[in-house]
């Protein structure tokens, strides 16, 4: 038996590294398609089934199904991002494909959500004027832009698991995480999440189903950002605590009150 056979070493052979790289690229490709579908799902543009289409279940059942789908997404997406889970998970799968597996799992849960989502088409607001409709769609696309830009500001390919598989391919040690505050990160600590909030809420046709999607995901983002910040304080220490004091969490210019416990 080989002396060292931890999952990490499964990528030490050429075949293992190649398989890891292909796996990560496939997961990235699926991510791109899922992200495009999400845009269509929320905007109603270019997809066979959007957030309001189809004949759903009766509204009490629809509320239960939709809430369960969003809860499943929240548990998967936040649970798999926590350090204790990652430590346990990488004793079962090779570390260089941990992030790609996270991305793949996220896509599969989102695809399930698109598939099983139950519309509740009762209107909350409907903006019919051309300029109002155009303005809200412009805000929606701005939100999409903020999300994409934010991934590149942090590290697009690392967030999506490509860098880790490439490092294994080159037999290089993966870079340790670095604290960054470029551009939008000087305005708010979570520009990517802010972009998502804009995308969820900016619609000319808000229905009960869409409102539920926006509301539950807003709650999830607030909890997710809180948990992420605990990890970031543990990782970057005082530097992140100073950042929390000086830069707003999600809404530019709304900062933490001085004197509040750091990293809480
Ligand atoms: C999906 S990204 C979201 C980033 C951020 N919450 C946002 O909304 O822009 C999550 C990853 O970004 C990392 N991250 C968040 N803020 C960071 C920062 N200022 N510098 C470096 N990494 C950061 C976290 O450790 C986590 O791995």
C-alpha cells in the first residue's frame, strides 16, 4: 500500500490532474448556463419556464414548495461554504476539486429550483409605462453587472473552482486567500450580494411568487453574509474588523455604529 493515500493525493497522477481539470471546467460551464438561466428565470426573457409561468399548485401548497426549495438552496450554499464542512469534505474528495464540487452542487440545486418552482402569479405591482418598465429593467441589468464585476474583483476563477484545479495541474501549491478591497469593495463589504439583491427586487412585474423569492433570498443573504463575516474575521483578523468599522455592509454609506463589538 502506498504510504500516503489521502484524497488530495489522488490528483498527483497525470490522469488524476487531467480528470480534476476537466471536472472543474465542466462544472464552470454548467455554472455559466445556470447563471444565464437564472437571469431568464427572473426577467422572463428567453427561457421556457420563468418565475411566473405555468399553472402551479394551489397557493398554500405553492408557498410550501417554494419555501422548501429556497431553504434547500440556502442550506446547501451556506453549509458547504463553512470551514468545518470543507475540512470534513476534503477527507472524502480531493481538495483541488472541492470548490468545483461546491459550484456543481449549487447549480444542481438551482436547476431543481427552476424545475419545481411553483408560480403564484397574483400581481403586487405592475409597471406598464415604457419609461418605468425600461428603468426597472435597466436597474435589473445593472445588478447583473455588479454581480459579474464583483466576482472578477475578488477572483472569478478561484470562486468558481478553476484556479484550484489549475494549480493541481501545474503541481503548484494553491495561493492562500488574500484580503482584497478593490473598487466596489471600498463602497460595501458585499457588493456581489448587493448585486443579487438588486437583481431579485428590480422587476416591472412583481408577483406574490417573485416577492416570496426576493424576500426569502434577502433573509438568506443577510444570514449568509453574517456567517461569511465570522469566517473572514477568523481568517483575516484585525484587518477585517477594521474593514467592518469603516465600510458599510450592503448599503453604501450606512456604516456600523462606533463602539459595537467587533466581529460580532
Ligand atoms: C461568493 S463570494 C462573495 C463575496 C462577498 N460576500 C460579496 O458579496 O461581494 C464569497 C467568497 O468571497 C470571499 N471574500 C469575501 N470578501 C472578501 C474580501 N474582502 N477579500 C477576499 N475575499 C473575500 C469569502 O471568503 C468567500 O470565499
